[in-house]
């Protein structure tokens, strides 16, 4: 996995978790949902990069 894409995936996951936590603390469903979506986007990016690495070998 390229380090740039790996870093981007981790950043999206962390940002999503932070938004989700803030949304729960503030009882803001919209912010919680945005956080979940962003974390899922980071998870998908990481999975895509792992698949690319797997087929490179």
C-alpha cells in the first residue's frame, strides 16, 4: 500500500471516528452519521489499497 494512500485512509478513519464521537456527545444525529460515513470511506480506501497490494505479488 502506498504510504500516501495509507495515510489518507487512516486520517479519514480517525476524522470519522472523531466526528462520530462528537456527534454522540452533542446528541447530533447528523454529525454522528457524517462521522460514520467518513470512517467507512476510510475503511473502503484501506481495503482497496490492500487488494491492490495483494495482486501486485
